C-alpha cells in the first residue's frame, strides 16, 4: 500500500483537528494509517461510521487483544501490566463492573448535586478574588481545581490529603515530567488509594468508595485491588479533560466576544453553549480505539478480525453532512449530536457530571467577573502542540 499517512496527524491550528480529516471525510472516509509502532490502523472519519463502530459489539475495547491500537509504548506496557477497569472491558464483565458505579452518575443524581457543585465553584472563585494576585492562571487556579475538588468529595478523599494528591496529579498531567516521574506519581496515587480503601472498610462514610467496599468488596463481587483500580479511574479519568474544557471554553468565548456578551445577557444559553464547546473542542480525542473481533463491514469497507480501528470523534464532530458550518463556533447550534463523550455502552459514565461542572464553572465565572479578560495577547498563549495529545493550554493568565 503506497502513501499510507502517519497517525496522529499534525495540527496546523492548536484548537482545530488536522486538515487531513476534512480531506479524508470527502475522499477516503475509511482508510489505513501507520501508527508509532509501524502497525496499520483503520481511521474512521465520518460521523455515521464513527457512531456505527462505537455501538457495534464486534469491535472490542480489550487492550490485550492482538491488533488493539495503542497511543505509544507506555500504553502497550500498561495494558499488559495492570488489571483492566471497566473502560477496557467488553460485556459481560464491562456490564457488571460499570453497573457498580452507574447509580452515582445518573442525570438525577448529578442534578441533585448542582448546589454542592455551585458551592465549590464559588469557593474557588472567592479564593481567586480574595487571595491571589492578578494576573491569575485560570488553568491551575480555577479550571483544574473545580473538577478535582468535586471528585474528591464524591470519592470521600479527606481534605488533609488534597495537597499530596494534587502534587501527584500535577506530575502526572503537566506534560513536562519524565515518563519515570509520571509512572512514580501514578504508583503513589494507587498506593494512597489502596490505603484509603482499607480505611473506608474500617470506617465507612457517605461516599462512593465506602459504598463499593460495603456492597461489592465485602460480598466478594470486587477484590480490594479491583476497587483500588476503579477508584484510580474515577479519580483521574475525566479530571484533565473537564479542566481543559473549562479553560478552553472560556478562551473560546473570549475569542468570540459577541457570543460571550449574549451568554452574559441570557444565562440560560449556557446549556447549548457547553454542548458547542464540547463539539468544537472534542475534549477526549484518542480514547475511541477498538479492535475487530470478527470480520465487520463498515461504510462498504471490510475490516478484518484482528485489525485495529481508530474512530475519530474529533473528525465526526466536524462532519459537514451532520453540522452546518462545523468549523464555526456557534452557541446556538441545534441539534448538536456530537460524539465527544463517545457512544454506545462505553459512552463516558460521568458525562452528566462533566456537563454540570463545565456549565456551572463557566456560567459562574463570567457572571462574577464581568470584566474577565486575557492578561496576555492571543499570540502569547502556550498551547500543547503535541498532536498526539488532546487540545490544552499549559496556562492561561487572566485578569478582571
């Protein structure tokens, strides 16, 4: 096969998908590309085909299956070395494990939590206003703090441990740590959570880990190690993504001042605005990977058993056949069937929590800081330029 492109492809704009996605959707919507280890993977670029792959049980999420595409050597080693959590399982194991936590993330449960989320957001903004000197880094002082404090509360992590966890998490996610440092930080987090699970078994309280200890570990449905791994997943899986959506959502609104003014004028627009932020910025672009466990035809193309598939939700979210003027940011966009949380049985279990956090964080910030603005020019923003990573800024200085 000649002219097989490499994947991931280079982005020419820091917050937009690679231009090749547009070309592929038009000319070669299901095609092969070469990934880091030289293996070939199918790229699925159109919305309907991405949806089809993500809901078809013949495409597996089990990372130890031969042919499953990994993002790099670290992912391959981790898939072999660690026990999987439900995000890397197929039914029936996936159904059983995910079912243990779904009740904590239903839309009804999250709606009942809105006052608590609001309280945390207000406390973080109070701290920014009263204790920090302007300019303030929106990423570290607000966007990361909000989802972190909320998941700590949900998991029942004691306040006095926040600083230690924050340090471990920063090393894991800041992009400048070596792989050894990041690996050590992850191990420290796992060890901490193992001790916390033991503590919750002795002294349960009103939180997810205590409930899972009581209902699942004591009854033999989960091992101590499995609950520790599940707690790790819940702690870290959506945190950086949600923080990025808050920071980049604010940045995008500041870049579209007319729409920001409209949102301030009509706060109820926040729901549609956040859906557009999610579509336009596709917070998690590299998680929708699968491997075919039997021959499957998608969009007229035969994908054979054992072949890896990358369902590109960032491309699906820009599909001209689904979204009019998809390259434009439009807070009035309806309908908005984006695939930013995935689709099918593996759709993000905490999608309703993420939505509520982003909605409340952005709505409260723009209401309480009516003169919010960037403290640097647009060309001074430090973007994460590595095309194998999700969109992000390393920091975002603001003033008000």
